[in-house]
């Protein structure tokens, strides 16, 4: 999958959140780093097609996922930092089934596939469980299963490990690591990004560094220490 952004800007009211972003991404694992408010989450939502750029164009294999929502369902999925901003149905099976029904499955077909996926992840007991009864980490996992059900080519994750306890975090990391999909991940956890092929550092709505972990992360950390007035 090739993710192409050409002269992409995004403005909210009078504030320019992203400014003239140009990217051509084909790597399997891409990390996005930057301070809070730098534009990371906005970039993730633009790539996923949830919002449209104020100017410029975004294509995933030539698909405009904002305009072609049917194609978007098979192309890209996003997992938010807060699962409660994503989950909209009472039970786990209903939540997983929703995207499948949007893709054209009947409700019976969608529920059957949803239960198969829950079995695959050893979560059969979640089938009729109310989503709000799950822990935050479990709700994150439910969101991941819901995305995987639709079999998108690209999965975008916005701080997926924030607030998770250690066992849940480890389990989620191991699951994501095994995925064949192209992964675009926003995270502050440097250890997760060590084996990522490409790192994008965003600051004040611009890409300030773009390269390998080894070429980007040391400079990013040096700048963060500088801003925190911490010496090496």
C-alpha cells in the first residue's frame, strides 16, 4: 500500500494544524512522534479518511478514502487512543459486526464471522458481553478485533497503549507485531518503534525529520531534553 499526501494542510477555525505535508509512504511499519498538539492525531485522521484536508490531496493506492467510504472500509482502519470514542454498540458481537455489515454482509454472516474472530483470540466469552463491562485494555483489544474483522490493508493506531496495565500492553503489542497489515502508529514509547522502518517527527504541523529510527530518534530525544531543560 502506498500512502501519498501532496501539499496537505488542515485548518481548524483560524489555526493551521498541519502545514503543507508531502509524504509518500510504502514501508510496512511507520512510527509518528512529536509533542502533544503537534498534529499527529490530525494526520492519522486524515490518512484514515475521517476528515478531509483543507487543501491538498491524500490517496491510499490512488483511493480517496474520505470521498469513497465503501473503499475505505477495506483499505484503512483506525484505533483511537480512547476506545470509548470508538465503541458505539452495546455488545461485543454487535460492535465487531457493524463494520462487516457496512461491507455488505448480512447480520447473520457478520455475527458468525465476529464469533469466529473472538474464538481465534480466545475471547469467546465476550460474545454477548456488554462492551462497557470490559476494562480499558480489553476495550482496546475489542477495537482491534473490530478493525481486523474488516481486513483493511492499513491499520492506524493512535497511542494504543496509553493507560493499559503491563500484561494487557504486552499482549496487545505481541498481537500487533504479528499483523501482516501496514501499520502507522503514533506513540511516545521508543522501544516499540525500534524495529520500525520509518519514523516521522511532526512539530508545529510540519514534518521536521523523516527517516530511520537511528537517524531520527536521537535528535528527537535531544530536542525533548532541551525543551525540558534537562542536560545529557
